[in-house]
C-alpha cells in the first residue's frame, strides 16, 4: 500500500484523510442503490451516515480546496467503506481518487488540457504494476458516473472498481462548479 501511495504522489496526487461519516445527501446521490448505515448520535447533520464510497469524502475535500482558489486538484484516499448486508455490517478496504482541473501543472513549455477520463485511466493503470495483464476496463453503467464516460475495472473477470466522470445530474444536484473525474477500487 505504501508503494501505491508513493506512486500516486510521484504522479502529482495528494493523499487525503477524510472521516468515515459523511453527508447523507451526497452519499445518497452517489450510491442510491446502497443503504447507508445511519449513526445513532452524529456529530453534525452533515456527518450522519457511514460512507459507502470514498467519493463521498473526497468531493467535500475537493470543494474545500476549490473555495480556496485551488483550480487543479488531485486527491486520493485509502480507507474502509461500510455497507449493510442483511443484519451484518460489511467493511471493504478501498483506494479512490478525484481529479479536476488541468491534466498537468501549468508551465511555459507545454500546452495543458483539462483532465479527462483517459488521464485518470492512465494513472489508475500504472497502479496495477506487474499485474496489469490481469486487469481490463469495460464500458458499464454506474449511477454516480457519466453514462458515456465510465468504465468498470475487472481483475481476472471479477469486478473490483470503477472509473469515470461524475454524472451531470449529480453535479447539478450537489451544486458543483464542474464534474470531477473519479476512480475507486477494492483494495483486497
């Protein structure tokens, strides 16, 4: 895991550490098909459920940076996500990321473009290392991701994650200025 973190930092990403409790409004927008686990005694109304995706913590972290005039943001996080299966709480270790702004830092020698699906896919692909031949990206639909800019990550034909641009309806619903590109995959 520390090799993966070092690799992302070397590619211009910054590690974020967010709380495991998140805003139910954002959580429900990102994973409407998953029942979030409510807290009995939340610290705040905006931190009332356990996260089912790392994106529900990364989006508010990006907004915090955006409000401080940070136009190019690359955040990643490793952590546990929670879901309810019957009467049992299931914990899943994941790594996820959010990127927005220019694909490369501004400099006089090159012309940069806005980050897109292919930039994030390139960064995610480098995380696979020597096992890259075991991974495949396939077009698929995820309720939180743009229908035409989304892929499921498979390892040995088993789904392990997602990659894509945030869905335009969610961008409007949670009042974002632009659509970030996101990735998330199971760690184990």
